[in-house]
C-alpha cells in the first residue's frame, strides 16, 4: 500500500487496523492485536477512556492551539511517543528502522524494544532525534547491564525499565493460531501465510528476521525459550537501585499501576513513570491505565513526568489523559498497524492522525493548548434525580 492509498482509506486508527488485518497473516495480526487471557484488561483500557465525558467551553475561543510538550530537554510537537514493541520486524522489512525514521520526521521520540530485529546500535544511528531504550530485569543481571551500556554508547537519551514482565503471559489467540515457541506449523498456518502474497513478497526481499540484540542472531524459534529462561519473578527495588547507579541519564519505570510503587520509584531516583498494564498483554484483570493514572500522578506530586499507554486510539483520548496529569502518551499497536500497511509512511500517518485529532479536540473544546487541560474539562453526572445541572470536575472514579 502506498502513502496515497493509506490517506484515502486510513481515515482513523481503527481504519488503519482494519487495513493491517487484510495485509497480515492472521497469526501475525492476532499476535499484535491480541492480549492475555480473556483480553478483559485490553478492552477495559479503551472502555474506560470512552466513559470520560468532556465539558467544552464553546465561546472561550482557541484560534491557535499548541500541543507541544517537553520531556527531558526534548521538545515534541505533539504528546504522542512510539512505545517499545517487540517482533515488529515480522510485519514489515526492517520495521524498527522505518518506525524510528517516521518518529524523527514527525518530531517525537522512538523507544527501542529489547526484542527488535535491528540492533540497538543500528536504530540509534538511524536518526539524530532522541531515542529511548527498553530493558528488562533478567535472571542474568549482567545482560540487563550490557543492554544499558550499549544504549549509552549508542546515544540513547533515556532508559525504560519495564517491570511487568516477570513471567511469560498466556495469550489465547497466539495459542489458537500456533504462534507459540516453537511455532506450530500445519496446513492451517501455511494457508494463512500463503493467503497474504503481498506480505510474503515483501518479507522475501529481506533476510529472515531474527532478534539480534542477544549476542547472536537469535531465531524466532529460539526467542521464546530464551525469554522463558531469562524473565525473573524474583525482582525487587534493589535491582532498580543497581540500574540507577549504572545509568546516568533519565531512568523511566514502565508498568506501574499502584501509587505506592510510583512513590517508591521516585524516591529511588527514577526520573519518570509510565503507567502501563502492557496493553493488557500481561496480567488480565489489571486496572485500566486511565483509571490508575490520577492516583499515580498524585503520588508522584510533580517530582517527575508521568506518562501513560494502553488503549489510545483517538486524539481525544490523549486530551483526556493529559487533563488527568499525564505529560505524554505512548502508542504500541497503532504504530504497528501503520507499519504493517506502509512501513515508514504508515507510522508517520498514524502519528499525524493523532496530531490532527488532538488539534481538532482542542479547537472544539475551546482550549488553546495542552497546558490548559486539567480535570475541570470533565463532566461529572449528578446523582439520579438531582435538580441541578451537570458540573465540570473530575469524573466519578478518577
């Protein structure tokens, strides 16, 4: 799909998702689209955002709108960042490099996944724009330290420590499709792949994707056992302290939902928090991130920026998160759907969709910039039967 076709048909993130579903083998689409267990948390992320109602001030006037934000000295034209997502290289040749270039064109941050199919160094050199690097706490703590050292040498500006991956989650869609480790090949999966000739031709033009950041070219088949072996439920705050001593740049902790964890992270030197439930891909039944956000913001108390991911599909969703105290949001699935459709141009298109929708929401709400967003922009319904109009304040439950 070329950029012109994407502009005609990709009129929303949902539309881009539908386009990606038609271009990817079902196994790979479900790998991106699915979540853990019954996918309750994934659905809650989107549903909780949809429940929040806005109270626009229609005659305030916002002839120009400023949605730029600053993070660790970098000015972003829009508060949307590309979050770390593994396995992207299965969707489009050199997908991580394409996404990093799109982020640079757009003027935002690209976060490199530990499970990228391009090296830390290749992605670091792809563009001069700021990039952040994701690390895990492995059983081999030396491997964590090695990733951090490589990120520093490659010029990454911040380190993201993801902490909600203590064990491999159970994802029913992947199990059904045979997207397990080792992969379960059979007539159904072969037919699935053969039904997407465009994807096959693209991928045939590049070397077989492997996970290149683990000292050798780790194959798709070997990657699952490697993660099962290295992910560690025995992690604690001492590990955060050790990484803080090693990494001299901004350290951002990703995967926190409880205010106590956020408070502790800041006290131990974290420079930022990402409120995240892994897009519903880890603990099914965990709280929706937008519901967890206010408690984390209150616990942090302005000492560090709070970011959030999980379920953001519209620019108006971003407006709601910023009004609840987030500095920026991270997208995962949306940019993967974009890259699956049109590579670099697809990612840029998704980022620009968010930018245009944020601008439209600010204009329609009468807010001239994201700095104007706070809980006063929300409607809260009065008790049933109450003889008074709606009042603007934080929504119930937030």
